[in-house]
């Protein structure tokens, strides 16, 4: 999938979401990120990237939604890369 993955949401569903139109896409992404993380289908780093949040903000979001954080090899690799200075926090 070189260009990502597009998901179509029918207009009848999009219109039923009780949020201002300018917040719908970001809230759907955040909700999807939390759900995929909760089900261990995405690492913390990839889920927060999908949610377009900093590590701190995504951790807060997980807490607000009562989702326990799990720590795996992806998270360890990200932490080690950050600690060695080879990556910058988002």
C-alpha cells in the first residue's frame, strides 16, 4: 500500500456523527487509533501517529478512555532511538 489506506464512510453515517464538520475527520482518526491500539493491532507510536498527537497527548487520550498502555518491542525501539538521539519526538 504505497499511498496509504482510504476508508469510505457513507454520508448518512458521517452526517449522523454529532460533531462539528471540521472536527469529524480528526475525531474518527483518534477513535480508530485508540481502538487499534487497544486491540494490539497498532503500536503506541503508530497509533499516536494515526491520531496525529504527541506521545504525551496520546497517552493522555488513552487515560481519558481508560485504555491501559502496553509496552512492546516497537515502543522499546522508539524509546531507544529517541534516547540515542537518532529520532526526534513529534
